[in-house]
C-alpha cells in the first residue's frame, strides 16, 4: 500500500521514472490480495505505462484492470481505468475504441452520480431525523424540569399551607 501511494504520488507530480520504482514493487505484493487491490494495481501500472509512452502495455494493463474491477464491483477504479484507457487508445490512433471507452466512462459516471445523489439525500434525511430527535429530547428535558419545579413549588405551598393551618389550630386551642 505504501509503494502504491508513493508511486501514485510521483505519477501525479508527473515524475514517471521515480514512480516506476515503487509501482514495480506493488506487483510483488498484489498477487495474494483481493481482486480490488489487483484492479487498483493494474490501473496504476497502466497509468505509468501511459506516462512513459508505452501505450501497448498500458492497454494490456487497463484490459486486465477492467476484468478485476468488474469482478470486485470496484466502480471508482473502473471509472479511472476507462478514462485513462480512452486516452491511451486516442494516443494509439484508435479513435473508435477511445470513443467506446468514453461511452463506458460516461455511463458509469452518470450511474455513480445518481447513486451519490441518492446517498446525499439519504444522509440529509438521516441528519434531519437526528436533529429532530435531539430537539424532541431537549423539549422533553425542559418539560421535565418545568414539571419538577411545579412539583417543588406545590410541595412548598402545601407545606406552607399546612404550617399556617397548624398555627391557626394552636392559636385556637390556646
């Protein structure tokens, strides 16, 4: 994971030669891991090959990354692969395939957008419900405090009334 992150950072800084050292190390460790990690590694390896101008190897890595990403239902990395794969095919001059890959990218991106929008609405509703419950709890606490104060006041009034009555009885007896 560390090699992956460092390699990706070097690629983002447009330093593919430095990235190459770390990305090649990810190949050693990824074989025993879950399919989603393999998809990520193939994506990163493909991006490295793209940055180095080896479009044939990039396409091969992206093809394998798509298989892994679909197998693990890893849509985030699949989006990334489609985007870079389309750029790779454009560089190779295969505009038809680049266009097909962009259609895949756009369709998946639209699907992701809809799911993100639904999740955002669900989060907003959940947040509203929590805030409403908190407000109801505060209201209940205030009502309980008022009830306690009334009970205490009534108790004092009864005690005072009882004292007055006892005093009057004492006065009458004397």
